[in-house]
C-alpha cells in the first residue's frame, strides 16, 4: 500500500505513543500477553474480525485520510488566491504602494514553496502524521496573526507563518496519499487533489472579492479558520501520530538540509530585487542591485554545492536523471508561473480597464479555472495510466496557453465580454491539459527503491510548480509597473504615481478625473497590460519548446 521506508524499519521495534488510527487492529487480546507494546488500541471482543470487517476498517481510515487531504488542499489553494481580487484595496488600506502590497500574496507563495521539501524530509524521520498536524497548526497560527494585523509588515509575518504551514500541509497531502492508497490508484488519486486545488482557487477569488466589497479584508482570514479547525480535528483520527523516543540521527544527517535552504535565500533575493526595481528604487540603485546579486550568487553556490560537495544532494543526478525529467520539472515551473500570472493580472485588468468590482473580477475568472476542471477530470482519471499520450496533451496544452496569452495582447478597455470570455475559456482549457498531463507523467515515472520522499518525481514536480507560483507576481508586477511608469512619464504625468498612488493606480473608477485624463490613463494601463501579456506569451513559448524534449526516447 505505501512505501516501506527506512524510517518504518527503525521505528518498528521502538515504543510509540499512538494518538491516531492504528496501523493494525488486535484481533484477539488473549493471544497477546501484556508488555508486548501493542499500542493503545484493544479489541473488546474475542471473536476474530471477518475479511469484510477488515476491508471496512481499512476503507474508513482511507476515507478519513482523503477527507483531510481535501480540507487542507482547499485551505492552501484558498489562501493563495483570496487576496488577489482585493490587492489594490489592501494597498489603500495600508497606505502602501502596489508593488509592496503584492508581497501580501508573494510572501505566502514564497514560504509555501520553501517549506515544501522541509516537511517532506521531516516526514522521513518522524513520520507524516505528527508533521502533518504541526503544519496545520502553523497555518492556524499564521491565520490568527493575519486576522490581527494592523500594518502590511504584520500581515506579511502572518502570511509567512501561514505559508510555511500551508506549503507543508500540501506537501504532506501527497505523502499521505502514497502511504494510505494502493500504488495502482496514485495517479487518479492525485487528480482529485488537483481538482480540489482548483475548487479552492475559485472559492478564494470569489470569497475574497465578496469580503473586500461587502465587508472587511480580515474576514477572509476569519473564514479560513473553518478549514484550519476541520484539518486539526480530522488529522488525529485519520493518520498515526506515534512519536518515536529515539530519533535516527543518521537519517537526519543524511538529508540535504543545506541544499534545501539555499534556494530560499537565492530565489528570495532575486524576487526582492525584481519587485523593487523601477518602482520603489531605480534599477541602478544599490537597494535593487544588492538583492539581485546576492540571490544570484547564492544560486550559483547551490549549483556547485549540489554537484561537487553534497554527500546526498537533494538536487543531484538521481532527481535530474534525464533530459526528459529535467524538461518535465522546467515545464511545471513555467506552467505555475504562467497560470498564476493569468489569475492575478486578469483580475487587475478587469478592475483597471473594465471598472469591475473585486467580486465581479473574481467571478470572471470562473471562465478560466472552471473550464480547466473538465480536462483535469478527463485526462487525470480516464487516462491516468496512458503515459504515452501525455506528450501530445502537454504540447496541445502549451499551444492553447500560448494562443490565449498571445490573444491577450489585443485586449483593451473596449473589448466585448464575449471576446474575453472565449479567451479565458481557451486559457483554462490549456491550463487544465497541462496540469493533468504533467501530473500523469510524474505519477507514472519510475522511482528508485532507496529514493527519499523529497526526491520523488511527484514531490519535485509540485516543488517546481510552487516556485513558479512564487515568481509569478514579482515578475508580472515588475513588467506591469515599470511599463506603466514609463507610460505615465510619456504623457507628462509623474512616474512617481506608480508608488504614491497606491491602489488607486488600479482603482481608476474611484479617482476623480476629467474625460480626457481618464482616457489617457486608461490607454497607459492597457499598454502596460499588453507588455505583460507579451512577456507571458514568451514564457509560454518557452514552455512549448521544453515540451518538445518529451517526444524523445530515453
């Protein structure tokens, strides 16, 4: 059923505290003398359980695990998208620039991506049960900090803690899936997880817009307590929370903690430099140059460390064992970047140029995310084992995504509803095909017998996609705000408006302008969005090129 790990071998003969559903049910208490360390579960009846009863017991535990996975998956996805429709309102609330306020979402995505491998590695040593509930507890604490935030800095601290917990919980959802379900259904099982992620994204966009327009932004986090509470209540009944008295130090030393830590500082420095460049500071100023330089140097050190010095490298040849696997991970990263750029900046486009409310802009994205559900269900469930079909589907998905991104360049403030709805349908279909086909591919990829959970193709593909999500808003924001600032300068407006106007740079409907000024500012905004769509189209083309390598034989 699950993977027989080294950890389980070490723990088998140790005394444990069992707070959860036991791995085995004692059929006859009289056949086991006291003192054998059977755990906290005792069979109250002398008669042996029938095969049907054993299957029923197994089915109940499996169902409980699946329910916990659904709850935590929706929670993580909801947290990632719930602030997106109201990001400009949040900038006005905290009296900060739009570039700075973007970090309310980026912080969550950054630390969610960073924590992914940490929690997978910790589960190798302690088991996934206790680590899973710690992740849910961190997400709950972070949510509480967000609820009480009075400044953007406090909100970012809360989002950091929330991101660590949410990313860790999501990482362990795949671990729990592997440990609780037969290997034959892993591909189909993981498809259901993807469907729940899309449901959470839709819920986050719609609920976030409703709270911004008809309540208070803090309500978004109070709403999230529902999922935190359900997760904390469900995990102890679903998985084994046994804690070993003896920690295998050899296992701890063997894991590549340094290799997993360096991407946080490397990618984090690059993202800070990108978000500050041309908005908070000029590109030539040291405040922009230092984070970019330090981040790049750390990433260069990571490459040398993993290839030359690490005894058990996390990003070694066993992970990137072929060009096809490397291109698969690259494709997951690029797809994550493009998908989140579409979600965040389409909402801002609708608010800025079509004067939609936050609620309507979130609901408009139903055309994108909602249509992606169909391909994920069809490809992920029906074609769960048809790996030879995935290269066709991946190439087709990138073609549709590139087409939708390219057509986005034609969007302006006069684009009719039917046009942008069809465009979002196309983008949603492309994203659905890519999400499901990459998932089928990594779920059916061969795994070494001695492979660690943190090096599994499923773990690494989600890790790559999570970093794509983390890069999306800083990259998209840098392009959009820099072009917007240059455009304002060209029409004799101050470039400083990009920073000083806060969220009103998007909420033009709330600004008192005469018709001529409004027309000029709207034209500048449309031009900035077009530049962004051009960059996203280029990234989509790069993703399509990476898919060409999947057609080659190993």
